[in-house]
C-alpha cells in the first residue's frame, strides 16, 4: 500500500517498467484526474478477467488494464510519484486508480497526518500518472470493492505490510495472482520529512514568526515567543555586520587595486621621463649633437682672425715687398728732423719684435 508505510525505503534498486505505449488515459493533462463514483465503475465495456500474461502482451484500447494502488500519501513527495509511475507503466495499456484512505481510518490504524484528507485527495488528482481517485478507500481490500471498481491488479511494494491485526494486508491479493510489485524510493518518505521538521523545530518556528504567523498559531508560549524573536533580531544584526564586513573588504580590495595601478603607472611614466631626458641631455644626446653642429656652423661662417699687428708688419707682406721697391731715403725724402729719426728707429725695433714673435709661432 504505497504511502501507508512511513519508514525508510529499502535498498532495492528501482526496476525499469515498460512505458505506456497506447496512452491509456484519454483526457488531456490540463485536467486533474476524476474522482471515482461511489457506485464504482459503470463502463459498458465487458470486463473479462485478465491474466498477468495477457495484460503484459497488451489489451485493446477500449479495454485498458485497471490497476489499483492505495495509500495515505501524506506530504505527497517524489517517492509517492515514482511508485505511481511504476504502477502506471507496469502494462502497455493501463488505467491507474488510486485509493486514498480517510483521516478517520488513518488516525485509527496509523497515526496523525499533517495534511487533511481533502488536501491529500487533491494532491493525487494533480499527479500526471493518476487516472482516477477513490476517496475514503478501505484499509483492507475486499472482493466486493475489487468487483465494484473492476480492478484487474493491485500495485504495491512486495514488503509484507503488517496492520489491522494482519501480518500482510495484501496476502489474499498475492494468493489470487492479482498483485504486481513496485519498488520503493530510497532515502525519501513522509516519516523522513517529519523527522527533519521535528529535528529543526526552533528554526522553523522562528522562520514562521518572521513570516507573520502569530505565537498562538504556532502553539508557542509567551516566553518562547520573545526568545525566538530576540534570536531573530540577533541573527539580523549578525547578518548586517557580515554584510558590512563584506562590503568594507570589497572596498579595501578595490582601493588596493587602484593604488597598485597608480603606482605602476607612476613607475612607467617615471621610467619614460628619465629615458627621454637621458636621450635628450645625455653624453650622446640630441642636445649635445645640436650644440656641436651649431658650433661648427658658426665657426664656418665667422671670418679668419688676423694678428694684432698692423697689416704692413705681417710676414707675408714683408716677404712680398723687396727693398728695391722703395726709393732711397736720400733721394725720396727730405732731410728728417731728429724727432722723425727717433720715431723711425722705434718703428724698426717694433717691426723686428713682430718678426721674431711670428718666427717663434711658426717654429
């Protein structure tokens, strides 16, 4: 009985069941599954008894194999859905009927449920593998119930289900050859989900208080309510501090990145400036080359500088002028006075000194 057992699933691997090749369900998936009529199946199609071999070979489209799976299906989860998927695909042409036990039966034979019976009925109606839902399903299947709903086979995991004073409530179904086994899903069950909630009770109470539920709705006393609300405020403060720390770390990291980037740029510009300065003003720089060239140009454009002596006393002119070219002093000039004679002697001595200076420079 899928969903009746809340314990952990067994370790058996799930078997791959054949997919429903003929569709089975004629209704569109946009609509929920129909509720079964209290009077049972009222189909006009003759309902002959099928063997397991006949069902596996396939049946006509107008005569699907009617498979029944029952359970509580509290906190409907993937384990329930997988069991129903296996039941739906156990035969090529299957009409899956799901029976859901009422709150009264469940509380009597198993225990309190989280969801009400109407919530559980509606959850099953919206499962894609379900074609029909039977409300207030019996805890133990009777022959009358099987005939009323024209059930061919019953699907459930093959672990004996002990309940209501019986070692296995499906024993008579197995003996009649109407039982098909499905595999339980490991690690997921209604009991597991409830255990998680009970284990983290304080967390979920605080969560719901934050979402607007009152202490009365959560069945929490005044002192515990204040305690939980104080814890929520502390958690908010911690979260705020954590957020500020993360933002400050991010800001410091950005400042460090920017400073490192500026330092690298400053170093690159400094190297570039020094390189350009040396290239311009260094020993082999362009500035010295320009000075050298300008000096050469000025030297080439300036006239030749002569000695300070008069042109008449230059060696070249003295060599070029011979004594014969001058007239004799007796014939050419009148008698000189004693002052003129002394001036001529001084001129001769200065000329002699200039000649000796030139000869020393030449030597």
